[in-house]
C-alpha cells in the first residue's frame, strides 16, 4: 500500500482522473469498478473532460457498478447507480454492453451477485477498483464484520450507513440492505485506489491505516494490498502526519 496526500480536493480529483486515463491508455480493454458517492464526483467530471478532449479512448473498456441500495435503481434519485450514471456513464455515452450494474430491484438478488461475479471472472479480474470509505470504515457496502473472503453479496446495512445514506435522497427513505462487490474482489484487483476527502473522515482513516487489519474495520484491508493506493486531501490526512 502507498499513501499520498494532496493539498486540496481539486488537486486530488485531477490527479485521480489522469491516473484512470493512464490505466486505460495502457490497457484499452480495462475492466474498471468505480464508486458512487460524494468523493469521486469531481474526479468523474474531470475524467469526462479528458475523454471529450481525446486524451483517452474508452471505446473498448468495461465498467462495473460497485454497489446499490436494495430496492433502488438508476432511475431513482438517491440510488448509487443514479449518481454514477449522472456523473460518469451518461456523459461518456457508453454503449449498454460496456456497463454492468446490479439490478437491486430483481427478485433473485443471488443471481445478480453471480452475474457481476461472472463478469469480473470473465475479464480476468478488475484492472482498477476505485472506492471511498464510509464513516464506519466500510468499503462499498461491506460493513464492519464482513469477511474479507466474500465476493458479491447482499449486505445488511449498519445503522450509521442507513443514517448517512439519507443525504442522497430528497426525502427520508427506508434503507435496509445493500448489494455490493465483495472484499475478495478488492484483494484480487490489480490496482485499488481509496479516495478520502474531508476532515470528518480523518479519525477513521487514521485507524484504518495505522491500526490493526481487522474485518471490524473493512478499510484496513488496504494495508494488505501490494498495489493499493490511498489518496487523500489535506483535511482527510490531517491525523496522519509523517505517515
């Protein structure tokens, strides 16, 4: 694992966008799994700009959705896929076959997990997994206590995740479960980038990087990844001086 602190969110976002472009330029048929949420939004805007200015050709690469609230889909404001389509997939004008996301409204969620597991296996694993980190240290919707060995699965949401998740919705919304990429896929990914921004994440980030590696703090798994990158802005890294 390597750690890099950037002076501000804008610099972090630009660097990450250029790095994603470099991965695709090196491997045009790359398989990428990119998070939704607040932290990567500016990265996606800048990546779209790179594509539209012909700095990178995405015509051969494939994108996998990271996670979704069970019972919600891309058409629902507040869903994970709503934001990643809004900020990334739709502006990129991706062909349908380039995008694979969980159907979290399906009656057979186990089949949805198997579908995404199969996409990842068929492509030889993820070339890039870009994730954020929750206030309880979760990665995707792998909540504290999730085995590191799981592939795609349905997760029972922690109370803190249910509460924080409300910010994405226009009105109070009942959240109970999530469907998510598992931490086994993180372990097996060729490269993992954890993006963290803002002072409120500083304490849990410090614990994840300097504390024990434990399933009770899912983000601590980054310590074990040979090509894991932890990229943060100054506020998020404020408790990691000299790390």
